[in-house]
């Protein structure tokens, strides 16, 4: 009887870990930027702009702290949302990005402690509001 009880306890303890598959995470920006369309659109946001050294480095080496992407609705359209922060300074320096599906268009908000937020890609008022809401 004790063996059956122990086996049941072990089964019940392990079952929640294996019974339901985990919800898949979204892609990370550094992964998505391997797609030429996304890479071109993302880099175009910053062309000719003065940007922080860590962001410049991220454009070359993907050295940042990425969060999994999410789908966000803005003005009745669905966009891919990405967030990357500066290594060792996630509370102080971030880039938030919306992409149209397929990477044809993108908009970004850069935030840094004690500085005014900066938009890239000339987002309309709805996109600006949505980007501000995620920071």
C-alpha cells in the first residue's frame, strides 16, 4: 500500500509539469533581425541619427537584453512588439519597437533616464501613444 501511495504522490507532483505544454514564447528582436526585411527596416529607423553607443552596438552585434515579442493591437491593426534594453541598465535605457507584419514598416521609442523619449520612424499619434504606454 505504501508503494502505491508513493507512486501516486510522485505522479501527481510530476503531472502538472508534463500534462500541459508551455505556451510558446514570441521571437526575440535579435532573431527577427536575421530576416532581411526586418533588418533593413530596423536599421533604416536609425540611419543618419545620433544614437546611444549600446544601441549602435546592438545594431551590429545584437548585444542587448531582449524580451519575447508580443502581438499588440493599435487602431484596429495588429503589430509585432519588441523590447530591448541596455545590458546592465534595463531600468534606465530601452528601445521599444512596433513592426507591421512582415517587417515592411517599423516605429520605435527610445527611452533613457533623465532624457526626453525619442521616437524613430515618424509614428502617428496612435503608435506614439501605444509606444509610450509600454514603457
